[in-house]
C-alpha cells in the first residue's frame, strides 16, 4: 500500500535519477509497483506532489522548532530566524531536488507554482509570529505596513533561497551567515 511519504520518496528518486518528471502517472505508478488509483488517492498531479514536498519541509521545520524548549522564550525575530535556519538545514538534505525544482521553474519575479503550498504554510507561520510580536510590542503596528510584514518575510525567503541555490561554499556556510543576519521588520 502506497503512502504519501513513499510516493514522495519514489518521485524524488525518479526525477533525480532520470533528470525529468515521469512521462505519465501510469509509468511512474508501474515503475513503483503501485496503481494509478493509489497515486491519485494522495496527489492529483506531479505538480501537486512537488508542492506537497516543499510544504512538507516547511511543516517538518515548524514541528522541529516549535518542539524545542527554548521556543517559548523566543521573540518574533528569533522565531523567524529559527525558521529560516532550520528550514535550510532540512532543505540541505534535499538539495538536489530543490535545485531540480527551481531549475525547471520559469524565471521571473512571480512566485514559482511549486511554492504554492509552501507559501501558505510559511505565511500562516508568519501571521502567527507577527501577531505575537504586535501584541508584545516588539513590532510596531503601522497602519498600512503591518499587514504586509508577512509579504516582506516571503520576499526574504525568496532572496535566501536564491542565494542558497547559488551558494557554492562548503556546507553552504555563506548562506548560513546571511540568513541569520536577516531579521523581521520592526
């Protein structure tokens, strides 16, 4: 019986060994000894599968950082930095897949389709920490800008991701320093 995680792993393995997405769900399912129906029970398309993989990394990040004892003591800024750091540490384990996904996305200033679910997870997290920051007074409530803080953090995520993808330093050390140097708008 196929699971969401087994299908994700099989898909990542396929695209990284073949250099492209499968020609069809049928071919992918047959190669992985599952039925098309099993695939479609979990995902409606390969695009949806890729989106789920990215969102899953963000969800795992949130589970890990929120489970730390120190989490309750963090300010909004520290929580945002914690997310960025932990997200890229987890993403490092899937770097080849991340590069594969980003290489096939159209270039431009719009958010790549593959990030649709990731963006939702990330923005919900941002709204949560920003509201806490506004309530505590750590962040200033600015009439027109407060509602856009989450968008600024999403842009920050994009900048860090772009830098990380192009970072050729050992252990991606340059990205680590840059991502921890950034902060939540105050």
